[in-house]
């Protein structure tokens, strides 16, 4: 059949909406709105992100089936004004049919570790794409793209939960960091060029910058090896992380760039640095980037600009082909103003700047966020969801912490709070922060003469408990019985 068939108005409207749904960030509510226009039966129950696209599959199969009955089953059968719409729809149809198999592949790969998992359904995907008229090289590229799309969604949605506006924006931003804000542009021009786009993550300690970095780093494009029937790399190995604050400056260069045997005292053998170990399809995460010296910044800047580096003690240059993700918990603007962070270095890192929200911001925006996080943490720690444990932990937090507790340690502190409650049955917050706040308030009340005797005892018991950690020791030092001590401590919460 000649490449001149055109869609009628109804079909064109339908496939236009399908195309819009594909191109829309899955973490945008707009996708659900597009699907609701596409499929009249689209219900609130199917608005969960992981089910949104699946809801369109029956209607998509029906429309494409009607075209097949007319002999229109391949891309080339359509006029060029409609060809892109059918190209998108054919791709989506194949992708959705194998969605569960890609999810299973991800789980298998996580359990296998280093060995790349076999992809037994790969030839089925390739065969269906070829049947639609995709060229041989396109079929294998889209197989890899399908895998990348599913991995990205898996790691962004699983590792970064929460329905507060700031968390929704974070997931949206992370997706854009992997696929850009225009998936069409990514597909046509950037799928093999993302190493040129660095990302810097900002946020307080404990907010989850490492999880955000890992979500990006494990979502890179990985080609499919036709001969071996596997993807060329295991995504669990493509993300490499280093906390720069853990190393003295004398060792940072060796860890990053590697060294040759005899380069310095103690260099008894060759050592591959992280830049050399990071593959062309991988990402290197430089955590606490704000702690490194200007000297190291200059060397990193050269790598970002020229993509080459030299191991310590060597004259041979090596090429770095991966992607850089950086993070700092320090105010980047202040670091730059004080001259501790070079502007040119920042501008090489800031292709994308993403701020990871604090836990207090998330809870302020959506009070149910705390319950969601506790539920997730309990499930991870016990390998099962337990409403009984979740309720117990939430009750304990409400009992032991002030209502305006700011969670200075963020998600990391909450994680340890859950563990401590499971072990001891109580959690009184960050001792250093709480103690400082209490001392300041205590002094102010003494100065103004506003401190009552009962509050004085409560305050004193609290200081002793924070220092010695047991009711018995506080009771011994105050000459009060244990139950009275507990009562005074509860007065302070």
C-alpha cells in the first residue's frame, strides 16, 4: 500500500492524545487529565501513576486493530502528517504489552547482583517492532529505551515516596534530569549524549540526596547486546558514589583519578580511580562537593570541560565518558560569595539544579507525609507492611516529641527514630538540638521570673535524662521516685 493513507478526524484526535500522554512527564497530573480525555472509562482507581498508561491499552488495541483491518499496520502505510502519531502509538502498544516483564527483569537484576540478567522476551519485543516497520537498529534502541523508561520510573517512584507538593516536584525534576522535559527531543537527539549534562543536588543533611542521585544514576541508557541476549551492563554497577568529605585532600585525587605504582609512598600497585571505573553508560556521584579544595575543583573542572584526566604519577591521559552528579548540604550561594566554590566550576555542574526538600517542609505541606514515611520504613525494616507497628511508632512520636518538632536530621533521623522506637519504645528527638532549645528557654524564663517550681523540676529532670539516659539515674540524683521522674519528663513533651 502506498504511504498516503490519512487518519480520519476521530482517529487523529485519539492518536494525538495518545502521543501527548507518552510525551507528558509521568509524575505530572496532566498525564491523567490527557488519559481521561482519551479513555472515557478512565476512573479514579486507575489514576495511580503506575496504572495510568495501562488504562489506555484496551482502547489503543481496538483502534490499531481497526486500522489493521484496513491493511494499515506499518508506519510507512501512513501519510507523513500522521506517521509520527502512529509511530508513537505503535511504540506505546509494544511497551505496555511488556511492562510487567520489564518490571520482573528489574527485580531479577537486583537479586542477581553483578551479572547482567538474561532478557528472554527481547526477541518478542524486536519482532513486534519490526512488524510495525521499525528499522533493525531502531528496534534494538527502543528495546533499550523501554528498559530505561521502566527503570527510571521504578527507582524514582520507589525510593522517593510522599505526596507533598515538594516531593511531587522532586520526582518530576528527577525524571526531567534523565529524559529532559521533552521526551521527543531526548529520543531524537540526546539519548546517547546525556554525559554532557551534569546535575547538582542541594539540600540539608539527611534529606535523601543520595537516593535522588541513585535514581538518576541507575536510569541511564544501556544498549542491548544482540549476541549475548542481555543488556551490555548491569544497572546496579553503573552508579558509583563517593563522599568527598571522608577523604583528606592528599587521598582525594588518588580515589578520583587513580594512581600508578610508586606514585607516592604506599602506592605499591596500580589503582583505578572512580573516573576510570565509571563506564560510558554510568554516573559518578560526588557527594559533599562543597567540602573540596579549590585545587581539586580546578582538576574536576578540567575533566568536565575536556573529558580527560591523568592518574597520579602517570603521563597517559584517560577519557571519562560517564555522567557527573554532585551534591552538597552547604548553601552553594554563600560558598561562591566567600570564594570557596569557583563560579566556573558551578557553571559546569549546573546543567540541572535540584533541591531536595526537608522533612519539616514536607510535613508542613502535607501532615500525612509522616505516616507515609513511617509506613515505608517499617515495611523496609520488617519486609512486610504492618499497620500495628506503624500506629505504635506514630503514637510514640506524638507522645515523646513536641508538636512543632523540626526534624533537624530529616529522613535519616526519622529512619533512626523508627529503629530506636522498635528497640526501646521511645524517642525524644535530637538531644543536642532539644537541649540547646531548652537551655535557651530556661534562661529566658529565669531572667523574666516566669519559671514555676513544677516546670523547674521538669526542666532539670529533662537535662539529667538527656545526659544519663535512664529514669533510674535521674531518680537517684534528684531523690525522686522513678514514677515521679517519668511524670516530670512527660510534662516537658
